[in-house]
């Protein structure tokens, strides 16, 4: 089958490397892909938000199946357009992708159906939001309602910071129209857990849990990023908590979306906080997380493409979905200065014995060299019998990947090891 994967980051590279192993897949197109993905798929220079061009390409190439990976094209309705042309898709329709596209929608959904989450209020008027902040317990969380490249969430440590966040979003439009509406919610504390899941709206199968590391620098210091590394499984996510999440969060969310006439079929991501009062939802995503995907999919022993077909067909209950019992660690190598300002164009060399490298920000030069072309350049993933071994192997492989201006955190997974020591 000819498969089209929409997107061009490390997440898409991980998906492509996995589906490439399926005997059902004969050719993979990546739109737009990147210089690293080019070694595993045919890259086509069409942006992920150019919906009309994507649909036209899919028809011209007689694509048999499409995987829409990033949030923007999902929220804009690309799956709807492809389905209208009878092209089967993995990914939710526009009416379901709103679960990530609007934070106000997702918070209201949780309130309506009793799904545990932080207390909140939603505002479209800036002065009302600023007045409300005077009544809030600090720290407080301020969120732009719409998509903001993962940067629209501000944890305000002071009242002044909270009011600045509101003004930045609603008056100065730092996130464009995404900040026209804001959600102000209570600040929760506890370990964070990411759980991706396959669902077709009737069946929901959680994947291996993971732990992300958002801050740029060691010790969870520095600015928030798109993710500097991940480990899986997350040691805080015990079998008991997993069972509770299934009953109180996962299945109720799937059923709530069905009741709203917004059946979700694809990868539904649950960002959770394990509070003293039990697990609560911090956020939903309507797609695979990045870089969580880079540790979760390497642990999948089953045929990913086969699972995706079952999701698209509404027969997920018939799919074989098995994950390994071992662990994985992904260390993100970024350009010095990320996430603010950084230089591009440095040559990347990767030792032949390092297999699981997922390229995010790179391009090919005219003479075929791989060059840095972004902030998060690539992720290096290794599996191990346990988290400690996976971490050791990942950092050993990082030493075999080189480019000028590279930086990475040296403590990915250390919080997980500390959690294991506490048990």
C-alpha cells in the first residue's frame, strides 16, 4: 500500500520508521518530511497546513492510506477532506480534534461529564480575566484557548506574572487569535504522566506511559521547550493508577465525545497530573505527542500500520496491540540557544551503529549532507531491560552523534530513577 504521512518532525520520523516495518506498506510519502526522514520515505515539499495541495497530491498519487500526525491539519479538518475523497485516514475528524483545538471546549467537556481536572474559568474579556485573577490562589495557570505550538500555557508564580500573561495573550496577541479566549485554572501539583491511546470511539487501548522533560536545562531549569527527552514507562504510573485512569478518565472521555456527536478515532493523548486527590487531566492532545512517540513506539511489538487500519475501520477490538516489558529513553539533541535564538546549517554525522535516531529539524544540502535546520534537531532513543539501562545506552549513543552547536540535557530519566528508589 502507498501511505502518506503528513508532518515533518521527530514524531513523524518515529511513525514512519515503525510503519516501514509493516509488510502491508510498499511506499511512504512524507509531506513535507525533513532531511532525516528522506532516508526512510519520499519527502514532498508540501506544508502540513496546505490542505488543498495535500488532498490534490493524495489523489494524484492514488494514496491508499493517510496518517495525519500534527495538530494543526487535524484541527483544520484535513481528515474530513481526505475522507471525502474516499482516502482512509488515521486521525480524528475536525469535530473531534477540537478536544485539543480549544482548551475551553475540553475543560467544559470534563466539567459536564465529571472527568477530574483542575478548577477553572474561561474568559473572552480581558478586564474580567484580570479582575478574576485578584481572587485566585497563586501560582495559577493561564492558557491560550487555541493552538500555540505547545507554548500557550503559562504557569504564573506571581499575580503580576499572571496579569502579564493575560495581557500578552488577549491584548498583544502573542499567540495570535489563539489567545482571544483564555482559560485560567488552578495550579495542580504532583508527578506528570503522559499516556497515548489508540481509540476508534468504541474501544480504547492505552499505550505505554511516559515522562517528558520540558525544561531546556538540567535540573528542570531554563525555559519551557517542546520537550528535551522522554522515558517510558513512567514509574509513577502504577497498575492501580492505570486502572483508575481507565475507569475515571479514559473511557469516560471516549464516551463523552460520543455523546457530544464528536466520536474520536485516532491517537488520543492524555496529559495527567497525579495529585493527592487522584489523577487529573491537565490537557488532551488529538494526536501522538512529541517526543513521547519516540519512546512509546519503539516499545510496540505489534504492527503499527495494522493497528492504524483497525482504528480507521472501527475494528480496534480485533487488533493485536502488544508492548514490550522493557524500557526506553530518548535524549533530544538541540541547537545551542533553543528555544529562543539559534544558528542553523551545521553538518550532522551519525555513527552507523546508532539505529533509533528520529530527526526533527534537519535538511539535506545540495551534495546530500544532513544539516541542522531547527531548534530541536533530533532525538536518540535506546531500549534497555530497565530504565537505568535504557538511559545508559541512550547517552552512549548520543556520544556517537555530532554537530556543531549541539546541546542536550544530561539528566533525562533521573527523576524516574529517583522515583524507583523511593519505592
